[in-house]
């Protein structure tokens, strides 16, 4: 998948070689630093990208065998909500402040189903209960500002689940929450997933969250997928220097008395990405070829791939992490 933005100056190549699969009942994490194209990828998967300025430069999106990119808007609307649910980072921007949460969840159901209102109200109360909101029969009539941040995020999850979707796309849903509430929301998502048999595409910049929730992990850097594998591959046998650097930057890896490692430099602007490997300016394994040649994915077997021929060819001993 390639998604570019037209503007003044060179095209912004926000997503430039991203490919992933999500199977039923699976949790797939997409992880990478700010600006690497995670949200743009998610918006494209939901048909919410404004085209223009965005422009699909290549690739396709298949959902249950159906190609989504050429789907007309009314079919997109049916798909979203009914088969694909969405949870965003900041519920205040997604929940409407002038309607009660009950009204908003009810509306989400009625947009896709012919059901009578009192029945839908009962269903909404059950949904609020399912996502762990206490006294749901009272909370249903609350406005978003009357709820805490964690409760608002739970209400958003209830809305995303209202029509029993097969896939839920969650874009940094816990970033704005404190760690305790974050852990509760992750537990809730795992619990709901097991009960409802849905797939989750979970987007985050935080590898710590990935270990708590993912089956399969895709690491993105500057619009490019640089490594993919199971959670075990990524955490114990990382084969891309960027993944290794993200791991080293985890607070839990910090050794006593050491300062927290941060990756030097920053993600390049998508209009001015370097030639060759996009990570080369920040990479301490850099060789002359990295500056010129865009790296292929190297296969480590068992679904584990990394886009770094230097580590692959040299068989540099990457000690088990
Ligand atoms: N409408 C737009 N026009 C031009 N460039 C855009 C547009 N939307 C996003 N981009 C660019 O695409 C790149 C990827 O953005 P994206 O929001 O997907 O990053 P992200 O990985 O989700 O980051 P974060 O972790 O901060 O949410 C950024 O450099 C951003 O500036
Ligand atoms: Mg984002």
C-alpha cells in the first residue's frame, strides 16, 4: 500500500510500502514512532482518508475477499460500524458533546439496523455494562463531559462494538490515559475479543502495549514496514536495527543507574526521505549500500521478516533479547 499527499513541493510519501494481513480473532499491532504513517494507514483501511489531498499511489485493501478501495461511499458507510468498528485516541473528538452517550450508541445501532427504540436502549445498557461502566442504566443518559477519561474511552469501545463488528481498528486508544486505566482498557479489549471473536488492528507507538496485547506485530518506520513477526519474534529475536532501538528505548529495559536510551535523530519528513534505507541516517549498522539501495525484506522463516540485508548477510550475532 502506498499513500501520498500532493501539496506545494515534492509529494509527501506518508505510506510507502506497507503490507499486512489480519486474520479472524487475531490481534495485530502496528507500531512505530510519531509521524511514521500509522494513522494514515488506518484511515485508508476505514475509507476515511480525504482524497485529495491524499492519493493512493498503489496497492489494495481486501476485506473478506472484497476490494475496498473502489467501494462507493454508501457501501463504505455500511461496512464501517457494522463490520469494522473504530476506536480513536481522544474520545472527546469522536463523541459529540451535545448528545448523551446513550443517544450516540443508539444512533450507531439504528444507522445499521431496523430495531425498535426501547429494544435498542436495552441493548445499549447491556453494551455499557459489557465495557465495564457501572450503573449503566444511569450512565446512559450522561453527556460525554460527565464521564471520566477512562469511562469515555469505554463508551467509545461500546459504540465501536454496537453492531458486533468482525474487525475493530483502534488508533492509540490508551495514549491519553494514565497507566492504570490504560492497563484496564487493554484487559477489557482482550476480554471482549475472546468473547466476541473479533479481530483487532491496534495502532500504537508504545512497544510496552504491544507485548500486552498482540499476536502479530508490524513495525513501521517512515511509511515503510521494516519488520514483522509474532510478538515473540519482535521481543526476543528482533532483526531490524530500528526494532532493536525501539526495544532498547523501553523503560523496562533500562538497567539500574543507566539513563533511558533514546533513538538519536528523528523520523524524516515524508516529502524528504533519504535515498536507500529510510533508517540509515540513524542506524549504527550503516554500510555504504544502505545509503543507495532500498532494502528488501529478508526472510527468517515462520513469518518473521526484516528489511535489513546488512544484519541478514553478515549474520551479525544478534544475541537473543
Ligand atoms: N492531510 C495531510 N496532508 C499532508 N500530509 C499529511 C496529511 N495527513 C498526514 N500527513 C503526513 O503523513 C505522515 C504520517 O502521518 P500519520 O498521522 O499517519 O502518523 P502517525 O504514525 O499516526 O503518527 P502519530 O504517532 O503521531 O499519530 C506525517 O508526516 C504527516 O505529516
Ligand atoms: Mg497517529
